[in-house]
């Protein structure tokens, strides 16, 4: 970096700053110095910043958006086992068992030492967050999964993930972390293979060279980058829909790659079923129908799955994605409609739309969708008419529904062994069809690291002073997100943030 230099004093106690005057009309670049630079103000970045500051480091945290929190604002629970909270519930779950389950699910494609670290460290993360003033209620994300999902309890009247962010922000402020909003990191400052900080630019066009002895990248993965989805995952970006992409374009991962880091071979998406289109609002009643274990057919009118997999959203998303053109339809009749309205849903959309929620606004939303000429929600009086509307072969759909309607009477689903409780016949009154699409909560996989979350080069060499946290991390998954360890992504963010913060703070004490 070549600068025209003109030193200016800077007010902040911790930070020394050099303001570089414009040269030939270029914008000024401000130079800041600190111990640890954190990129990203979500669960991973804020955990890292607080942890580093608790270990005595001066910290500057950069956040691209005008508010902190990233996807973590919408998350609900963190994975952990052997916590005090679980012990109080007499949970028999152990770290060993969770580790074995996670690795089996991942076909041992994940980095075993890293997964072991994340699982072993998980109770310490919950205990650490407890000391910061948060509390947790571990629960099961679905009837198929164990209660590893530690739901964040309210903090100052704020719920779930947003509560965690608010609490960490309070501590960051108290500890003197300098938070720069609307100031994305652009690239790493490198010197002879060493990472010495980042360049950044704020919303007014002011540029910064922020020097630190360690950099922690926690930019939340690549859910908004269609290019990276196409390049690194098995998914066609034109057929998948992001739940909350914000502007997370893989900045951290790409910066690490530029510094010589390698990515792991298992980058993918945390899939879930969903519905997108005219008349469908996220988390409203019609959307919630996309998570129910009711009849699903593909574009041909064939069943293709045990719809009970709705309880394991990642697997359900995979199944829908795998259909021709990734097209599927949820189909129900008036009996199911009445059940969802009067008894309430069998499968929650997380805890934002909990199990048992009565979808009282379903008829109004349906009417609105029809009035808007929705192409993702249809109603019909006969199967043939519905088939025509959804573009399926009428004879095929008739046969599929006739066969499905036999399941409960027979006591068995010969096709996909679905739990017969959920195979409610589709035969009463008006028929409804909602188009299902494969959606994803976030990207999974990223930069290869060691068990201290230090970035590794293609030769498995540690890249000095570069740490990775949260969704920028590789090595934790196989091809699919693991629901058995429910809350793993959010837990991973907090655990890797806590550890990288501490590690980076210790590193800067000895770094030359
Ligand atoms: C609706 C929803 C619900 C979810 N529920 C759960 C759950 O219950 N349990 C679970 O395990 N997971 C859940 N997840 C996933 C979970 O939110 C993420 O795994 C977690 O937030 C990852 O933390 P992170 O810090 O890596 O990323 P984020 O929390 O997304 O934070 C990354 C931050 O980096 C910022 N950033 C990006 N680029 C730059 C840059 N160049 N410079 C500076 N800042 C940058 C972003 O703006 C963002 O604020 C959910 C996700 C969604 C969308």
C-alpha cells in the first residue's frame, strides 16, 4: 500500500488513525490500527469480538449492513449437548453420541477433528453466553430429533437470535469494541504471506486501511452469490430460493481464497421446503402449509417422498429439489384445511410458527392469492380440474390420490412407508394445491481450517493470523445439513466466534 501521509490525532482511546489526504482527486484513505479486526457483525463476528476483547485485545468490527445481526437475527436456537440446561432436564445425550451421530449423518465426509471440537466446546459456549446474561431452553426441533436446540430466551424483551445479538452488542460496547456499520471489508492487507488487516469502504465512499495483528472472517457465507452457488455447490442457483440472503456474497471466503486458503469439498445449502409467489407471505398461513406432512406430488402428479420428511427440513428440501425442474405441489382437501385451522399445524416452521398454531387466516390468504391470479396456489372442485391447473397429467394425479387415500385404511404406505397418521385421505370438498420450492436458510461449507479455526492453505499450512468463524467455515458438513444436531449452524457461529476471539487475542500478544 502506498499512501500520501498526513498524521492526524484520533479520539478513540484504543485506536490510532492516520488520515491520508486525497491524491489527484482520489478519496482519502483513513488508517486505523488495532489488535484484532473482525469482519461481520452476525453471531460469529460479534461472539469473536466480545471474546477477543474479554481476552484483552483491542477490536475493530466491520459490518456491511446498517444493522448488526446478519441471519442470526432470525435464528432461534443453538446446538449444544451436556449443558447445565440439558442436565436439568435429565437429558441422557452425550458429546460422544452427538459426535457419532453427526459423523454418521455426514458419511464421515466432514472433518472429524473439527466436528469433535465444535461438539465438545458446545456446552462451554452456552455457559459463556449464560455469563453474558443470556438464558436458554433446550428443545427438539421436531419429533424426529433430540433436544439439542437451545432456544435463546428473551433479553431485554428481544426474542431468539436477535436477543443474542443485542446481548453481545451490549458487551462489545462495554468492552470498547469499535463497531463500524455500513462498512464492508473489501480485501485483506497482506505482507509477505502475513495478513495484516483489511481494506474497507463506508457508505459515504470513505476508504480505510485497518491494520490488525489478526483478522477474523465471519461474513456469513455465500447465500446471496448465485455465482458461488453455481461454482461450489451441487445446486442450480436458478432453482433454489434464499430465505434471507441479505448481501452475503461470500466476501470472507473469497478474501481467504485470495490469501491462499483452500475451501473444503462440501459446500452446499441448508435446504428447506417453502413457497414463493403471488399471495404467499413468508411465515404466514399459506407458507406454513409448505412445511406440513400432507400429500406432495411432483410436476407429473406422482408422489416422490415420505412427506413426513417435512419434519426434517433439510432432507425435505433435498427431496423437492431433486424433482424434475424442482417442481412439487402440496395438495389438501377441506378435511385437512379444517384441521389446520381448528386443531393447528403438526409441524412448526421453527418456533416462529410453532406446532399447534391454528392457521385461522388460511382461507383469507387463499382467497387473496386467487384474487391476485396466483400461479403458485390453486383451488378446484375435482382432481381433473386441479391437475389441469398445476400442469399434471389428470389420470396420473387421479391414480396417485386414489392410492394415497388407501394408506390409512390399509395401515401402511407401500410407496414410501410414511407414518400413516399423516396420510389423511384427500377426498372431501374443495381441493387446494400450493407449489413447493426448494429454499435455503444459508450456505454451508467454506474455508478449510484447523481445530483452532485458523485458515489452512492448499498444503494444509496455517495462514498466519487469519481466523475463520461461522458460515465462512468449511469442514463441518457432508452434502446436507445435519438436523440431528439441531442448531448446529448457529451454535457453530457462536462457538467458533468465542474460540477465534480468544485465540486471536492470545496470538496478538506474541505476534511480531
Ligand atoms: C430464518 C432463519 C432461521 C435460522 N434459524 C437457525 C436456527 O434456529 N439454528 C441454527 O443453527 N441456524 C439457524 N439459521 C442459520 C443461522 O442464522 C446462521 O448459521 C448464523 O447466523 C451464522 O452466523 P454468521 O455470523 O456466520 O453469519 P450471519 O449471522 O449471517 O452474520 C454475517 C454478517 O457478516 C456481514 N458481512 C457480510 N459481508 C461482509 C463484509 N464484506 N464486511 C463486513 N461484514 C460483512 C453480514 O452483513 C452479516 O451481518 C437460520 C437462518 C435463517 C435465515
